[in-house]
């Protein structure tokens, strides 16, 4: 890490965190909901439910985009790509969205598991277990973050925890040779885990801006303190966070750049993705990468992200050449936080408190889909699977839902109940068999054990083992 980024120090650097008082800023989740437009009347008649073809492919054939990759990386600020949404752009957005969704699908949420808060699979198996091998990438490293920071409901611990201090936070992956030829460059992907339930953490946000650099040369670049602490926190007494999430990811990105660009002379890009809080961390990661690795094409493709920093942060990212494409749901609460100037009263100094979004926005509307219920559902509006469904059906802001959308609509109900009842897809159907219990050889029901290779790695020779797979 380049030393400019502000980070937390060892566990000995203790500090007192005062309870957050939302009334201080005249702001709360309840107040935010009064600004939220959740009227979701569809703009057209419902498609006949029986027209859904369960025997048709859920993906489109891949096309060669080797001459277009700089456009998806924002070289034209996405001009003429989103209205209408170009089919190849849609497929790339969904690809990166599925990389972000993998951080949920592979995360152990079970509080009774010995490994709650970890990834269920080792890096070699991750994409294969989740059906993502078709995308042509392989995971090279896992990322871990501290659990003592500001979002306690987001960072989970089990009753008998594999780690009392850390959670699995995401991963680094890189395109294989075939995918590299198709997309025109060696693409390094960083996927950050977020949260699917905004009510768990929105009230925890401090709304306190903190300088991102130790020496910002007078730029006054500031970001939300809690997001920064998730990204930079570390402690010498932990097994997985002797180095911060920031240090872990940057070390791996630098290694892959050295391997593919410096040694092999390949063109390399960095694409960072995340949903919700993961989208916030993605922006911090992009900022550091741009400062540390000038000249590297860097883009962020994010979903349902909150505001992260002040106007100076936005302007600095623009000067650094970072390109950001944000997917935003019209009915989603999370992109409304932390508060922008529209939520502040006359007693608040805008220079101290104003947060702003970064990049180009693609706005999505639950009301356009004939497959979704049109009633208030805070978690359903925010779900990444809802976003991916809406992107798959998006043609333009003035067009009805795409009738030939291919992505399986059943995925929407993986963790929510957003689908109309006529589809007969159960709510939150994605769960472990028998809720993680299995019969042992004595005929007793016990917590299922993991394969040895899927157990989280431990401290070796005072270094964090994070499944470095060597040459990618």
C-alpha cells in the first residue's frame, strides 16, 4: 500500500466511538423513507405468465467485444451505450453483477456454523460451485475485513467462530486466455461483498466525513468514516487481518499486473464491482488503485451503492480517470444515503456534510417488470438479484420490459419474495439442505462439516494465508 491512504493502526491504537445520534443531523431511516418514491405502477400491461419459457437458455451466446472494451470501461462516459442499452453492454453489466452476487451466494450466513462469516468454498471451487465458470475467469485471492467496525449486523460471527475478528469480504479474479481474447485485454476483477438488507446498517452510518489521505495536498478529499474503516482496518492480533482489506487487494492486483503486463506485455484493465456497502468499498479501492497505479484503466461497475464521499472525492476520482457506472433502483433506499444536500437543514454547513455520487447512473424501476410485485418491499427493492433482473429486461428508460429477457426470473426470489405469486416460485428458496444439518454415522443430526479444502486458512509463519494460487 502506498502509504498515502489513511488506515487504522494496530489493536493498541484504541479509540472511543460515541453512540451515533441521528437527531444531530436531523436525519433517520424513517425520515429518508418520506423522500423515497416507492410507487411502482407498471408502465405497460403484464405479460402473460405462461409465456415464460422454462426450456430456453438463460444466457446469450458470447460475442467478440475486443474492439469495444474501452467503451465498457467508460472511455466515452457511456455515451450512446445506455439509452438504448446496447445488448453487449447489458451482458457485461450482468457478468460483473454476477461476480458481486457470488459474494452473497458463497458467504456463510449461518450463525450456528463453525465458519459463519467465511466463504463456503476454496478459491479453486468458487466459480464452479456457483455456475460462473462460463464467464472465463478464475479466482486468485480472497479478501478479509475486520469485524469490529461500524456495521455490526453486516459483519457476522458464529457461536464458535473460526475467526473472532474477520469476515470474508470478497475476492480477486482474472480473465483466462479465451476470455481475454474475447474482451480484448486481461481483465482483473475485484468483487466486494455488501449487505442484502439495508435496515441492518443504514441506521449505523455515522455520516462523518474523514480525510482519505494522510497528505491530500490541499484537495480536502473526504469519505464516510465507516466505509473507510472497513477498507483499511487491521490488527496484529488477528489471524486474517494483520494486513487490511486494502493491503490484501492491492498486493494481489500488483502481482497480477506484474505477471500479465510487465512480464508478458499484455494490456491489462482493473474492473471493480460491488453491491450496497460493497459498492462503497469498490470506490475506495478504485481511488487507491488510481493513485498507486497511474495509467491503469480502472472502472467501477456498482449496484445499489450509497454515497461515499464529498465533492472533492468525486472530482479527484474524475481527475484520476476512474470511470464509474452505477446501477440505481428508483425505489431503493440505499442510494439515498448518506444524506445529500436535499436532506440537510439550514443549521448544517454543506461544506462539512455534503455527500455526492460519482459517475454515470443507469436508473432502474421495479414498476417496469411484469414479474415483480408492485408493493413496498425495502429488502426486495435493494436485492442484487432484483437489480440483475431489471438490467436483463432494460431496453431504455422509455421502453417496456424486454420480452426476450433471458435471465432466470426464479433467481429474484433466491433471497426475497419479489416475484408475483402466479409464478409459483417460493420466497427465499435458496437455503442449505436441512438448514445445514446432516445425519452422522450414529444416526444423529449434527451441523454439517466442510470438506478440508473448504475450511478457512489459518496463520502460518506470522503471515496471512489467503489462498494465493500462484501464477494465474
